[in-house]
């Protein structure tokens, strides 16, 4: 019950923050439209023979690649680990967040490292790496601009791709000004220049660079990083030691599979044909090479993924973290990411988080969905998130975790809707029953407001039409009598 109350409080707070809702809606819509234009352009290129496939063709191929990888994951993990070692890297296996954090800490202790620089990594957010290392007295700095802003604000990312989606330039200038010790202007050029100058020193003095990985190629042991800032490249080339945290599902079998994934990921995430930087790292620095780490450590993380593998939810592990489901989701657009309370917000978070961390602990997340199916429609892997959300809701009902009032209300609805006489009576009297909550607009149309009890949520943040004075079945009967119904 405490978790449910906390979730409802987060939702209420988000719905009451008009600035946040406006900022999230604006950015999400912008990303959504860019993705739509990029996919239309891809389809046009494919029709001319200038692309390896249109969106639907590439989505089918990407699904095939990822589902095949999951079906043979043990073999591909072994192949990747063998290749990484052959290339001069060190491979670690972490069962959970605690073990992964301890591995990172031990690597730092062996090197006498005190300062770490980190490029954007959702896995590091998942295991709360920063908090763990800071508690041990180490300094770890986010080098992605959005993540750096969030770190200064002592917040978690509000979006998978754009962590600071909810921040204004004024808020960012205030955060940077606190570091600089004086007020900063709010123009983008000045703010970026400050971040560049500040982070440059962090890069040059870091003992360890920490990254995630968008993909790991099993046949070559290659780590692939997709970024729009130079921070990813600096993190993997300047510090003498690199640690890469990877969810165990992030593999693709062959280098040629990257062509399919890279045709979909940038377009789905930011509407770009390709990101500014695409790094492919195969081992640490070799003799004679001018840059790159002396040591490369790759940590493959389970943290609940093996429990999803082989289950009816396995398809969720094909996610490539593009954020397209968030940008198209009407619920996320209203709430932003922090209302979810989890590392992964939006539709993917509503499914993945309960599967990784326990459904009863995160029982409210599957409720944050309108079941419109936009997430599935826009997902570059075609993950059936809306269907999995229904299945998770079903599991909660089977465990007796649904709201007792809602259970009673649904039973009453079932009773009424399966008996024609009762249905006609309820439909005919609904207008009178809701009259105390009916409001009228200037144009004469009516809507419901301030519904009580469990129905309150339907009018808290949306306009709900009032029941018709004459239900459809009455109007249809009249049309039939007049001979107008066909």
C-alpha cells in the first residue's frame, strides 16, 4: 500500500506541474515528428533502391536478429567473452546490481583510482553506480550534457535518450552558475561552453572511464557506442582504464547486423539518419597506438534478465533503448519520467521494471497506460508492450492485488453489460445519474468534472464527455422505425 500511495503522489505532483508537462509534451512531440519524417525518408530511399530496406522490412529483420540472439544467448555470450579476452580485454559476470557495483569498486581499488568519468549509461542508472561509488569516497562525473545537468540537480533521468527533457535553460543556467560561482547567461552557446570547459578538465584527470554499450558484436567482441556528443569518444580514449557495463541481452551475432540496427536506432531515437559519433571499440590500446585505455573491463549484467529469458515476456529483451515508445505515449507526455519512479520510464519501463524488480513492488506501473498501442506502432523492434501491460494487469488480478472498489465496479459493469434489459436501463439513466457532475460549455456540449471515488482519475486531468441524453440504442431503434437504418 505504501508503494501505491507513493506512486499516486508522484502522479499528482507531475500533473500539477504545468511547466514540466508543457516541456515534456513539446520535446516528445518534436522527437515523434522527427522520427516520423525520418522513417518516411527511409521508405522513400528504399523505394529508390538507396537503402537496405524500408521501416517494416528492417523492423522484421531486427526482430529476427534479436530473437535469434536471445534463443542462443548462452552461446553468443561465450563467443563475445572469448573474443573480448582474445582482444586483450577482461570479462566479468554480475548476477545483480550489488555484484556489478562491487566489481567496479574492486577494479578502481586495484588501480588506486579515485576519479571516474562516465558517458551515458542506463545500466549504470539501473544499478545506482554513482551512489555506490560516492559512498565509498570516489568521484564520478557524468560527461553527457543531459546527464551532467541531472547529476547537478541530484535527480534521475526523465527520459531514456534525453535525461534533462524537463529542464529549462534558466534552470540549467542556475545549476551551472552554482558550480561556476557566478550567474551565467541562458543562451545555449554560453551554457555549452561552460560545460565543455568544466568537463574537459574532468576527462583529462580521470583515472577510469565508464561506459555502457548500445550493442556488443559476438563474433568480434566489439563494443558499439552511439552518441551525439564527443564525450563517449573521450571517455573511451583518454582515461587509462575503461569499464563497460552491458546488459547481457545487448548482443548481436555479426558485424553486418549493425547495419540493420543502426538504420533503425538513430531514426527512432532522435530522427537522425545517423548519430554524430558511432564508436566501435575492439580491445584496449595496442602497442604503437596513440590513445585508448591500457585496460578494458567488460561487465555483463544479469540483474533479473535471465528470469525474463524464456518467459512469455522475453520479447521485451529485444529493446534497443531508443525512447520511441516514450515519445509516442500519451501518458508519458502528461507525466514525464519521474512520475514512474523507476530507472526506465514510459511504456518500456511499465513492463521491464516490474519484470526486473518484482511486480508487486511496482504494481502501479502497468496502470500508467491507455492501451492505445502507439508504443508498439512506433517501436523499431515491434515489441508488443501494450499486450504485455494487459498480461501484467492480469497477473495482479490473479494475485488479488487489484483495487477492491475497482473489482466491485467491474463486476457490476459485467453484470449490466451482459443483460440487455439492465444495460438499456443503465444507459438510459446514466445522464440523470451523472447530472451533479455535468458541466456545460459555451457551445452547449456537456462534459463530466470532479467524479467521485475511483472514478476521480477519469476527470482529474482529462475532459470526459457526459453520457448522452438519448443513448445510441434508442436512436438506432428510432432510425429503424423510420426506415433509415441500414
